[in-house]
């Protein structure tokens, strides 16, 4: 295999799309990890600090980047990054690549793979071992994702829809969504009255809660006791789903009671039983 085809095969295998990374070479001389050597270089015309056009190449800096595993083997990219120096201001800079963030050692593909794994029921230790990173790195990804998905408690919609659902370990949880946009407002692990009240009282001001004019819910008497306390301007609305569900349940109970009045051998019994 010539050097060009080997470079292309390595690029496809490791999902390295940056064309500025060249001279890829795989070394399998050690048992612990696959080592991939490459060079990152490109032409830099303007200094990022002083904007002068007096930039020259000034050697290389070698960095070690953790890539996603291949066939359960750890993969380390040993990358020679081009160093630049500006003759005008004297400052230096290093070539950058979308493969890995500036001053990071974990590739973007590895970070995305860790993010996908976080939805699984696994320990941080097992995830860290799989991707050859520390548990602190996994913990930092959890914190970073948490900040990205943290809701902004700066207002409430006019229509709130509330309900309960069965979540983990057969536990009943509480959910609230925007009645117009269908966006999730919050999901609480429990459905206790005090837990729900404390969430809205601690996260939303009275002015925010007064914006709610409709609360759509089922006929759960528990929620009716504190809805007006939390949302003083809201009207309670029973959603259509629970109304239809109640009607079907009542109709089915009536059908069964009527069916039991007939002998099992009669046509009336089998007609009522079939429907």
C-alpha cells in the first residue's frame, strides 16, 4: 500500500476530516495503544495578535490527543503542530484543528462518544476506562452538559399542562410543559405536594406565576389544592384525554355489569363480551 492510500485509509478509519493534518502513520509496536503520528500545518498570513503580515514558521509542538477506540484498542494521536512567530510583535501561536479543542487532549469525537454514553446506566469509572480518560473528565462533561440544558427561570407561559408519569424504578414523577409550544418546563423526580410547591416558589417570582392564566390537568384532587396558591390568576381546565378516558372507563364498567346479567350461552352475553 502506497503512502497516499495508507494516509487516506487511516483518515477514514479515525474520522480525521481536517485536510491540514497530513503524513498520517500508524505504529502498532506497543501493546497498550495504537499510536498514530501526524503533522498539522498550514499557511498563516496574518498575525492573530497584531494583524501584521510578518508571520514565519517557528518549529513544531508535539501534542497527544486521545481518539475513539478502534477494535477495543486505545488510540493516541501524536500530532506535530506547526508553531508560528510574528516578526512584528514577537508573539507565537500554534496551529489549531477542529479535531481537538485548543489546549485540550481529548478529541471532539471522543467527547461526543462520551456524551452519548452518559444516557446509559453506567458508572463514570466504566465510561472513563472505555475511552481512556479520567473520571474527572467524565464528570466535567456532565457538568458542561448540565449547564447547556439548564432552563432559564425567567418566565412562565400563559398555559401550563401538568401531569404525572411512571419514571425509573416504578416511581411516579411530575412533569410540566408549555401548553402552546409543548416545551418541557420541568420534570421533578417526585409528585409530592410540598416538592412541587417549593420548586415553583423557589424558581419563579409571583409576577412570573401571575402570568399563568390556564392550568390543564387531570382530575387529581391533590393538584387542585395548591394550584390557585401558586398561580392566583389561573383557571383549572380538565384535559380532553382524561375526560375521554373517564367516559370509556365508565362505559366499559356498565358493559361488564350488563353482560353479567345474561347467561353465557345467550347471544346478548357474547355481543356484550365482544365489545
